[in-house]
């Protein structure tokens, strides 16, 4: 397949009536989802969107995000998913920096867009996801789909063409746009799917309560589910009671969340009669779940919580504990298939096992650089390797353990002290629930 929309179309042909999405108890079959994506692409064309144009998406976990994201990619245009919790200042900076021609936003997220629109001259159209009427100077996303034809024009774009800009502030003062091609997105899918313990199946029902605006959700989880023909249960906000009920009602088989989410699920389940026997896959993103949560989940539900570590620049799953025979406590696991991962010192030399070094990575999912930031690109990307800025050490079995950020290392009496070491000590105290 050449793109994520092509993956959807293939599944729509093979399993047209199978539910692709379930949202607010309404199933959206694969054929219907493919049609909505086609109509979105056609509607964007009516607005003059062409290959390379940037389309910014400001929406939560709603089907319209999926329509707009895949519809944009299918035109050869560039999708710019935006964090719904961006400050107005960062939102204005990103829309200006990427030169967004179209902004598609949910009605309740619209005010900051309208407030800064006059300061971003590239914006020609603001599409509102929600029931009409829409504010003056905007257009209804639904009405645009109603006006559009079912078939989009065939546009040529290559795997190496830019598909997405995902902005990350990290430890920098201003957000940076990570440039990802169609090949980068497909490679990230392959890296995930090649880990057998994490791969989805057609019979799976995957809960997505993680923000769709995150690359892990809209690329890896969404893309993998569409490729395998699985069903995605879209949940708009995280509430432990509500999501546990949805997991049982919908017989969810694949559960994805942050360490804090898994902690909340476990704590809530202690006071409720919760049955999670349908779940066969649980994956913690952002960071490994605390040891107490992992052990409690296994004891309460008989389920292992795998973890995945990744960065937008280097693939959403850079390492995972779902590889290998062991489950070392506190590890971020082994490198995902198709990636080269090294730990290097200040001069770029490989460090010995047990010594901390900066994680650098090379592979087909690694971005080409930062949008409009040649100096940052030169500093962070060299000879195909991306410098993550994260420090880790490797044990004798090859498992990696994060110790902190390179810029956060504390010098005490001539020794390096890593924040993760301090956090691990604090987490051992029974009265400490979380440490970040």
C-alpha cells in the first residue's frame, strides 16, 4: 500500500460491512468510513486544496477527525494534527509556521482559532465540525460533505512526499514541526505490526481514548486497526468508571493508555466488580507503567501491561517490552524491528553496557527533519541518525532503561545524577502515587 487511505480502501473492499469505528454506540462500517473519507477529499478539493497544502486539524476523538485526516492525506495534502490543549499562543505560532490553508476544528474548540485568524494570513477556510449554524466567516464541515461528490480526483503523490507535520514542543521554547512522509507513516505501522504480541487482528475491538491528535493514536493505532480490519471504539474523554463499563459492554480486546490511565483503571476496579477477561492486549504508551500497577494489573486481571517508548521524530514505537523472553522491571524494552538504535557518549562513541548514553536511532520511520528549522534539523539529524536527547543504559541482555533527558542531568559533587533515579526512589514510598 502507498498510503493510509489506500489501506482503508483495501479493507473497505474486503470487509465492507465490518465496523471500522464505533462512536457513541453507532457503528461506522468500513465501506461507509471509506465513503466519508472520499467525500472529505472531494470537499477539500472544492475549497481549492491541492497537493502539498497544509490542512490543520483541531478536534478530539470524533469520526470527523478520521475523515479529515485521511481525506487530507488522500489528496497528497499535508495533515497538521493539533493538540486540543494548546495555548492560544502556541496555536497561533503553529498555524502561522506551517502556513495552514484550511483549519478544521470542532465547534467547542473554535474560539481560539477565530481569535487568531486575522493574524495568520495563510488561512483561507475554517471548517467547523458540529451542527450548523456555524459562526460568521466559517463553513460547516457537514454541509461541505453534503455538497461534495463521492469520488475524488486522482492525484499523484509518492511515498517520499510530505504527508504530515506533527508539532512537538518538548524542551524547546517554541514548537517544532516534525516532517513525516507517507513512507515514514507506513514504516511506523510495519514496526508495530511486526511485534507479534502487539499486532491487531480482524476480530479485535481496540479502545482509543488516547488523543487522536497524537501520532501514536492516529498513525499507529488507527492505521494498524484499518490494515487488519479491526474495530476502533472511539471514546471522547477519559473517565475510569465510564471506560471500564465500555470495555465490558463492547468486549474490548485491545487496551491502550498512559501509565496514569492504567493506574486509574486498577484503582477503580478495586471497588467494582469489573470483568476484563475480553482484553488480550494492554499497552502503556509514553512511559512504562509503574511496577506496582503492572503487578496489580496482572494479579487482578491476569493481564500483562506491555510498554512502548517512542518519539514523533523517530517512530511512535522505538522500543517495546513486548519483544524478548524476559520482562525486566523498569525497562523500556528492546528496539522495534527495522530500527537501528545506539547509545552514544558526548563524542558520538558507543558506550559500554551499563553506562548511560544518548539514544540515537536510524530507520525508515525516522523523520527527515523539522519544518522551517534548518539549524535544529542539522543539530538533531545527522547521517540518517536522530539524536533523541534521551539518556539510557543497556543491560547485558540488551534491554534499555531510561535515566533522563540529556539537558536535565544534575551535577552533584562531580557526579551525574539523573532525574529518573530520583523519581524511582520516590516511587518506592507507599504514600507517593505519581512522580513526574
